[in-house]
C-alpha cells in the first residue's frame, strides 16, 4: 500500500499483486516447515520403535540364558539325588515351562557334559558345562 500527497488530495494505492506474492510465499514456507517436521517426527518414531524392539530382544535373551541355567541346575539336582522324575534318564530334563518361557537339559555321560537350553519368545540360548564330579 502506498500513500502519497497530491496537492490537497491524499492518494492511497493498494497493490494487490504484491500482497498475493507474500501470501503465496508464506503458504509455501509453511508447507515446507510442516513437511520437514513430519519427516523428523516419523524418523523419531521409527528410531524409538527400533530401540524398543532391541530392548525387548535383549530382555528375552537374558531370560532365555537364565532358563538354560535353570535346566542345568535341575539336571545337576537329578544327578546328585539319583532321582529320575520323568524317566528319561538321570540328568535329562524334558522341555518344562517356567516364567513365561521353557527350559530343557541333556546329560551326556560319555563326555561328562550337561547342555541346558532356555527359550523365550522364539529366542533360545544354550549353556553347556563340563564336569568332573557332581
């Protein structure tokens, strides 16, 4: 908008084209900023979901490890007490549920080893010990 004095008259000129250019620039800038923020937001959400999945997998791996150790402990208990509860041979433990997962153990007399396996949410961990005397 331009204001100019012409003698005893005041002339006001409104330039519609200039205002339209500014409105278009603001609109384009707003769209670009919103697009950028949307991309950053989606990237942040993807990163957080990835971290949560990784953390859950690590927790499952740790639980499976402890379940494998539980299988070995039960196998050692069977061997020390000379009691075969399930009838599959001393130290052999069939798949048993515990704490949201399962464990099992296999005793190998020839190699003097006990192998325990724990499974949680399709994540399995195996622990093997070699012994001389139980």
